[in-house]
């Protein structure tokens, strides 16, 4: 049996088991809202207050590009009023959303990236090439403008699901927008001396962040592949050319090539977690790392 056949068999089995168990699932008094990753839960919690319980599908430390749903999670969707999709062609959603919606027809689905200017393979250049499923960089949440879009779409989703709570959601949305704007102002003040400077990251997840703050992202991984010796040599040269001081690593990816590059260049190696729950704190920490604060 081929790898593809094994994958299809596994997926069918998971869906069948979830459907078989669905009759056992009962909605709780407080409605569940599903989101794909933890930063989405941060925005949803801020807007929902205590009117919904927000459930994150992809556990912390797992890659939303490759994560597989479990039978228990498939059953959990039976208790969800809605699924707030990242909607930017992130791997997990591309693989599972059709099955999830088909097996939960009463569950509403909302695209939180709607209205955001996505970067695709066709309109990206150099190290910003990403080559994800669908050819779109999915890391919308790793930027302030992306956060504004996610917050606005989350507010609209809650207002549609629960019209009676609209005044509460609107008030909370305004507070969240003020927080996002304050985060943006602080980041801009931190990064002001670094305009047009560059940083290195293993997996190119800061494309939108670099676009916003006029920075250059150089990635160790290119086109989704481990770096060749030639690629590593190019990055060593780029450190000198662009005066790079920081190399970012992410917990979902092997850090060995990044460590070797840091040893060869003297750059600081900084671990970041772009899937952390506290979006504002992580974005500010990222800016401070770039500024060596």
C-alpha cells in the first residue's frame, strides 16, 4: 500500500469513527467555538468574554501545517457552534476542513483572513518564497495588520452567531483594537533604527511582519527544503552584506542548521514561538530581539 493510500485509509477511519460517535456528543450550556491555533484563541477570548468557550484544535508545539486531527477532536466538533478558520490556506485546514464541515452541517464556518492582502508564490520574491499548499503564505497572524483583520472578522462572526451579545462583542472588539494599535506603536518605536535591516529565520514565517516594518527576511529553509551547503554559504555571506545580528528558530523545526550558522557567523540565536497564546507579548518580544534589547 502506498503512502497516499495509507493516508486516505487513516483519514476515512477517523471520519467514520467520529461520525459513529457523534450521536453521543451533547452540546454543553456554554457553546464551544473552534479555532485552529492559539493566537486565534487569544483574539477570540478577548472579544467573546465569557460568552463562549474557545477550543484550539492544533496543540501548542505542533505544526499547523502537518498536524492530523484525532478521533476525539473530530467528535469535539459536534459540540461546536462555529469554526473560526484561519482561512489563509494553512495546512491543517486544507487537509481537514471539507470533512469537518461535511460531518457537522449545523456548525458555521468563518474565514478570519477575509480582506487581508495575502502573499502568494506568484507575488513573492527571493527568500519570501514559501511554497505551502495552495501557494499562499498562511502566517497572517504574525503581523499587526493581520491581527486587525482577524479581530474584525472574529467580531463579525460572534455578532452573527449571537446577535444578543453584539454590544458586548463590539465593546470588547474596540478594546482589542486599541491593544493591537498600542502594540504596533511600540514595535515601530523599537524597530525605527532598524529600517531596511535583515534577519534570518529557519522557516519563513515572518513575511508579513517584514512587509509591515520594512525589513528583509532571509530564510534557512527555502522552497520547503533543508538548506544545501551552497545555501548555507549564501547565508554566511548575507550576514556580512546585510549586517544580520539575529537568527530566529521555531520549536516546530530542527534547529541544528540554524545553530551551525550562528556559530559560523556570531549571530545571536533566538527562539520564538509564533503560535504562542499571548500574541501581543510575543510580537513585542520579537521586536526587542531584533533590536537586541
